[in-house]
C-alpha cells in the first residue's frame, strides 16, 4: 500500500497510527464474544467466510464511491495474493477450526502470541530495532495474558493439541503477513486494498464452509443476523481497514504488540455480554497488557 504523502505527515504518523490501532483492537476484542454467540447458530468457517465476502463487497462499493480503482497492476498480484492468504485466509480458517478443539478464551490467548513472531520477524527481515523497552513491553503484555489464565498458562492435553497447533500456525501466518505488508507494500488505495485482500482471502473460506459444513440460513435467529452484521461491518469493514492503515504508519512490531489488548478486551466484553467471570485476574490482565502497549508505543 502506498504511504500518504502529506506535508508534516511524519510528525502525525504515530498518533494517527495509534488511533487506527486502538479502533482495530476494540473491534477485534469485541468480536470474540460475538463469534462465540454466532457459533451457537452457525458453523465457524461459514460464519467467518461469508461475513468476510459480504464485508469485502461493501468495501468495494465504498471504494468505487470514493473514486478509487479496484484494478490491480500485474506486478502487484503476487503481493496481493500473499497478503490475502496470510492476513485473511490462513487466520480465518485456522482460528475457526481451532474452536472445534479449544475454548474461545484459550484460543484467543494462544492467538496473541502473534506479536512475539512479528517482533522477531520484523527484527530479522526488516531490521527493526529490538530494544529493551520493546522486549519489556512484550513481557509485560504477556504477563497480562497469563493473568487471564489464572497465572497457570494454557491447560494442554492431547485432545487439545490439534487446536493449539492450528492457532499457533495461524498466529505465525498473521505475523508473517504483518511483516510482509511492510516489506512488500501494496501500491493500491487503502479501501480498495482492504476490499481486495478480504474478498480474495475469504472466498476460499466461504466455499470450504459450504462444502464441509452445509450451513442453513434458517438456523440464524434475529440476534444471529445482528451478530453476523457486526462481523461484516465492524470486524471486516472497519477493523481491517484500520489495521492496514495502522501498518502504514507504525513499525510492524509496534502494531503487533498493540494488538495484545485484544484478548483482554475480549474477556471484559465476554464478562459483560455473556456473564463470564471477571475477577482480579482479568483486572490485572487489563493493567499489565495496556501498560505493555503504552511502553511499546513509546519505544
């Protein structure tokens, strides 16, 4: 994606990027209880795939209304396909399937090992500085995530192993996609780029859902339709556009570390929406994780 060429943009890049990152984190955090409710009515691949396709269609219409072109230069196609595969297809498929073996809370916690992989890859592939403050931010944020699990980490078993492996592979793939977006930026307008990446990435997921899950629209209640609308508009249209915008303005490692607020927001939102427990562990997680995010963004 092209950088915005605005006078004085360098001075405003970080605050604007942090704003986009905050919107992304809140939207994706709220999506965990939303997805948990949707799964009681619709299977995971179908729910994620078809809401993504619908979200991509809405973004494409918005891009055309803004006068943006959806045409992709031939040289950009490999980058576009790589980004769509890593940032959308891999993440949506593996996270959806992992929920068949793991509780949503454990899947969320394992998924946000992503900043570890992103920071390491950004250091190796982009030459981003791995400062002591950034390492401290990672440790502090992961201390918060450990607090979510009662300080005991992820409870593992052979029955959960397939889900754990899927989440770890998905987290690494998303981290690689984050770094690839910095190393191989797409020379496309922001909204068009998001529409194309989400659409290309979600079509295979939706087709796999039709083939293996056989979803039935009659199974969705009024609440289910409302939650699907949230996933379409907020998770895909708003959150992904803000994520790609944040990547334009922030180092890959900082953007990745910033997403560590997502599982904490998800737990707090689940406590409110689903009446799940919210005790001192969750409060400690919120403090540690947000402190880690602040430290990362100041490094």
